[in-house]
């Protein structure tokens, strides 16, 4: 149970509070004992967390800088680390040990010793001692405040980086959604069929004028597909197929040659060529996986970063995507989440290392269709592609 802060902290009461703080199980992980070459010390891994969870409940001075100054008054010293960027705070005092838990009074304030010396010193010497003590205290306070501010700046920098990453993902989602909307609008633009006097003349004469025939040929149902990877199958009409042209229900006789619909060059290429998007950080991994996929008659676009994955999927339709989690610029999971949020349901296979950190369920929940553990053989890759139904 946390203790309420005392109304007034005595000189030895501060040291007692330090012992109580270190023995409180609620604060494990926030502040704890440590053993150094010089002896026992106590460690604060995160100053901000310590200030919010410990100081405000256990001490009158709920500010971390004030807490550090109080430690300096009791001759605690900060342990310096080789890594100047470390955010860990560690303090040591030769008498502050777990064995001295019942003797907090043996740790005295430095100011008490200074006062006793000052009583036995001439006035001039007293002034010098007071001046030096004040100067030292001021320097220590500045250093402590600088360390606290530096830690807070690092925290803010990390938050800004996270916000920038989130903003980039949201921007990618918006861009992909806009692209999808433009594609849908393009696919739903069907030319109007001519219903003017030429159509009446065609009925009477038994022939179809050229402009009307061109209008029918321009109406290409292949472009009206429900999903990028599943085009609507077309069947060429037989001879004397009857079509209702216009709104008056007049029959229009056309032969099989007139009604043949040829897909656009882009659609023909897609029908005969199957494309895969591969994303891997290692050139060797890209080369080996590309070779396997080529053996399955897949053409491969290979990239090494998550941002490029999003850009490629936005610009092109793929049969499936196979990628690693660790990529440059943007990781694989984040890239897949952006793709799924934009409404694209292209199958995704993650290549994972067989380690406890790579939980396959996590990838499935966040948009993956299947996972493939490395190292894998061409046969194992084939089995996974059969599972997601992109290969026979």
C-alpha cells in the first residue's frame, strides 16, 4: 500500500522515505536496488515515470529536479555511464545500503557539517565557505535540471517521430483510396449506344451502321469487373444473336464477327502474365525467392521497403504479395495494414524466421493470408501458394 506524504520531512525522514520507497512492491520496475563495484546503489530507469508514479505520492517535492537536489544535500552521487545518451539515473552513498535500513540517521546532510565548521571559523572564512557551497549547489542544480530537460526533450522527439510515422501511414491510405475511387469511376464510364435515326434505318435496311457498331464494340464488359483479380468471363455470342438496342426494345440482328469483343492490350497482357510483388530487405532473399516464383511462371516486381510496396500496389494489380516484416522506410505489417485499410484484398504471404517473436497469429490478424517460415524450399512455397489459391 502506498504511503501518504508527510506534512513535514525531517532530515532523517528523507532517508527513511528512500528505504520505504525501495521496499514498496508497488514501485518494482520504477525504482530498485542495484549492486555496483563501489557498493549498493538504487536505479531509476525512467525519470518521467518515477516522477508520476512515486514522487507525487511519497515526497513533498514532486519534481524530479528537486528530488535530485535533495539527494545531493545528503551527499548522494550520481553514477556516470559510458553511454552519454543513457536515460537511466543511478545514485550511490557509501552508507545507504540495505543493511543500514534501521539506521537512517547515520546519513547526514552536508549542510549540517558546513554549519558546524562555520561556527568555529572566522567571519571571512565563513563567508567564503558559504559562497563556495552556494556556488557548488547552483552548479549541481543546473546540471540536474539540464539532465531532466534533456530527458524530456528525448521523450518529445520520440513522440514526434511516432506522430510523423502515423501521419505518413494515414497519407498513404488517403492516396490509395483516392486512386481506387478514380479507378472505379474510370471502369463505370460506359459509352452511350446511339439511338438516333440511324438505328431506325438499320432496322429497316437489315444492316447496322458503322457508328452504331463501333458503339457496341466500345462497350467492353471486361472492364466492368467486381474485383481486380477476378474479371467477369466473356462468351462470344453466336450467329443471329438478338440484342435490345435503346429503350424502345427494337431487335437488332448482328453476326458473330460484329459482336466479337477484344480485350484491351493491357487486359490481354494481364490475362497471360501473372505478377507478384516481392519485398525483402536482403538482395540474396530477393534473388532466391524470385527464382522460385519464376519457376512457377510468375513475373516479379522486387522492392526492399514498405513505402514502395504501397506505391506499387496502388499503381498495379498483383496476383499476390510476398514480403518480410523487417523492411526499410516502413515495416511489412504496417504496409499491409495500409493496403487493407484502402480496401485492397490481394493475398499476402509473410516470410518469417522461426523464432518465438514471430507469432503467426499476429500476422493473420493484421491482414496476412498465410505465413511461410524460412528457410523454405520451392516445394514448400508451392504448397503455401496452393493454400491461398493463387496456383494450381
